[in-house]
C-alpha cells in the first residue's frame, strides 16, 4: 500500500537533549570516555596572555583536529561546516544546539600565532598514546604502512599516481625529458609503530 509521510511533523516542537541524539556506540563517545582532554590546559597556559579578551577554549581547537582526522574530513573549512549540523560533533566539543562554531580561519590564526613553533601536538600525541597504553587499548601485533610516490624536483600538483601500476605520470601538459631528474621518484614511508588492538572497545 502506498503511503505518504506527513512532512508537517518537521515543524513539531519537542523537548530533547543533545545527548539523546548521539548514538550510544558513536566513536565520539568512546574518545570522550577514554581521553581526559583537560591536560591540554597545562600544556598551553604559558602561550596565552593574562590580559585581553577571552580566547576560544584550546581544548575545542584541539578537538576540531581530532574530528577532522578521525572522520577523514578534507579541510578545516569543511570540518567547521560539518560541526554546524552534526550533533555528535557538537556533543564532542561540548556545544549545545545554538552555540556558535568558530570560523574556520580561527584555527589557522591560533595555529600560526600560538602553536606553530611549539611541540604542543607532539606532546598531546604522546600523552594520548600513553593513556591508550595504560588502558590496554593498543597492541604491537599489527603494523600498518602508508606510503606515497613523490617526483623529485617537480611540483606535486603536476603529477598523478595510478594505484594499479604505482607509476607516476605527468599531467597539466608537462612532459618528462629523457634522462631528466623528473623521471626519478622518491618513495616516502610513514610507519605507524603501534595500532589499536582489534579487541579494544575504544
């Protein structure tokens, strides 16, 4: 039997909390339960002035990067757009329905002015790695290798990598000359020395 959904219900007023909209097994809940992000305040307190207008919470700035990389969002601009409408992301940041999300350029400015020449993110990484190790959430049983080809002495935007042959081909009308350094490729490798164990609930 053909049925039609009554779209008028979209304007219905309901009493609901943000917490009710986030799935119980959502990854943001697991991250929030596993990591106490308040340690970040001690790491950044010397980077902020004691006078002036209030800053954006540094924990929120760091959590924005967590959202971007954990969920594979391609840019901070797109991350901010997702936070505007994704209730799980808002919950993770500690925002309510109506809190204003920082402009995407705010993160860039804070990074340039405060974090760029520091080892802040390295300290955060090691602190979280230590926490994960203490909670038995990581294992050295599996090692993942990520790699890419980079043409030597040639802009990255002028190359195209094919997955099947792993050969590099010039694009944008650029031609490789026989015997030139453009034919040489540099193989870079990033190895993740530890990974989350399959048995972890994180």
